[in-house]
């Protein structure tokens, strides 16, 4: 009986020893196994608000270069125009008449120059034959110089009227779309008054504002997702192409009225990576992938 008890005890001891060894080996494997981070745990999104704008130079307010009555304006909002296309014209009948008169004086001065040249040549021949004095020949030279001076003045006057006449024509400074008409035909405009706005809608990006607390998470090249209230369920890809070097006060009015308007923000420029139907001036929300630290 005692022998049987000792056998059972030994068997139990051996079983415990084996279990201890296996547990130690298992613990060693677990301690040295690499730790795998869950998918998507390496970064976060920075929220920002923005507005669709054109690139610098892709939107121009076309202004009147001289004052007067706008006799024609040939474009409507939404019209496509080409660079150099005539959009409208300021009344210029008096200028046209003045230009015609100035060109007439140019022709008259040119005739005087031709006559003065003939007279000078004739007197030089007479001087060579000693028929007239040198003083008479000098007078012919002086008459020619005066005629030449008059033609310079006449041409300058004509050029001045031509320049003013060019300013009467309102031309498209770039190819694009008319996004606004600021006046109508028949109105009187002053020099510098806006007539139309032309924008190249193929060159759009987003001017966004991120909280200054996210400054360390923003970098050029980061991907962005762009959404707009007018297009529920849709999003467009973009990328950060500029990050401001300084923090400024908020310029855009937040969509959420509960958010403060006097917070400090970091301006971010985001380019579209794909075509988007968003209109110029549309307010959008962005989720910008945070840069790795």
C-alpha cells in the first residue's frame, strides 16, 4: 500500500515538473514574439474647414481703364471667353473724332517735311553755285528741322488718342469663365470700377484653416479628403501643397455657430488630385492625414 502511495506521489511530481517546463517555454516564446500594431493605429486625421478658390492669377476682376458710359457689354455670367476677347466698350465717339483729326495733322506734317526737304536740297545746290548765301541755306535746314519736330508732335498726339481708344475696349485678360457681371450696358463707370470677373475654373484649390494645435501634424504632401454639404456621401482626394509659416487669426466663418470665430489657425493650401464638381467659393470640410512624427 505504501509502495502504491509513493508511486502516485512520484507520478504527480513528474507531471507538475513537465507542466512547469512547458509553461516556462511558452512564456519565453511569448516574451520574445514581435508585437504587431493593429491596422490604422499609426496616424490620425486633422480636421479643417476651407473654401474653394482659384490659384493666384487665375481670377481677375476686369476694371474700366477710363471713365464713361458703357455702351455695350457682350457677356453674361457663365460665358466662356478667350484671352484678348472683347467683352464690352466704353463710349468713344469723341475720341475717334479726335484721333481722326490728329492723324490728319500727321499727314499734313509729313507733307511739310517733304516740301522742306525739297527746299533744302534746292538751296544747297544754289549755295554750291554761289547763287545764294550760306545764311539762306541755313534757313532751309532750320525749316526742315521745324517740320520734322511738328511731325513728331503730331504722331505723339495721335498715339495718345489711340491709347485712350484702346482703353475704351474691355478685353478678357485670360481665358476662362465670366463668374460675375458688376455693371450693365448703359451705366456710367469711373476709371477702376469693376466690370466683370473672369476666372479659370480649371485651376481650383482649397484655402483651408486648421487649428494651431495641429501645426505639428501638418506637412506638404499629406493626403486629404474633401467633402461639401451640397454633395452628401461624396468625397474627393487632395493633397497639401502649402503650409503657412505663421499662425494667424481665423478668416473663414465656421459652419458650426458654436465654434469660436477668434481662434488662431494655420492656413493650409490643398490641391485637388481628381476632378470635382465644386463651384468657386464653396465651403468644404477636410480631413488631412497627419504627418508621421
